[in-house]
């Protein structure tokens, strides 16, 4: 859970808003539930109809939550853009 949370916090730029924090926590919980069911299915090879419906519902919810968080990662401003890099080189020369 902590790895998933850290990855999603980094995805939004390292400083999530309150809304992003809520979405991240929901994504972490849903990821855990889906992973638990994946493991159960892998170990037992069995899946009831109820399991299947639950799994599909959680997967759908996780997909929507992640979509709400955003598909594109936040721009890391600690790395200079091309214009900043060239300006710094010109100034240094």
C-alpha cells in the first residue's frame, strides 16, 4: 500500500491537494482489494460468480479513480526546461 501511495503522490508532483489525497487513498484501497482477489484466484484457481462481479466492480472503480487522478504525470519543475537550460548556458558563457 505504501508503494502504491508513494507512486501516486509522485505522479501528481509530490504535493497532492486535499482532493488528490482523497483520490489517492481510494485508489490505494481499491488496488489492495483487487490484488487480494488476484492472489486468491491465482492460488485457488476458483472464482465464484459473486467474486467475478465484485472483482469487475472494483476494477471499474479503480479505473475511474485513476482516470480522475489524471493520466499524465505532473511536470517536475526541479528539472529545467529547454529554454531555462539554454538561458543558463548563455549566462554562464
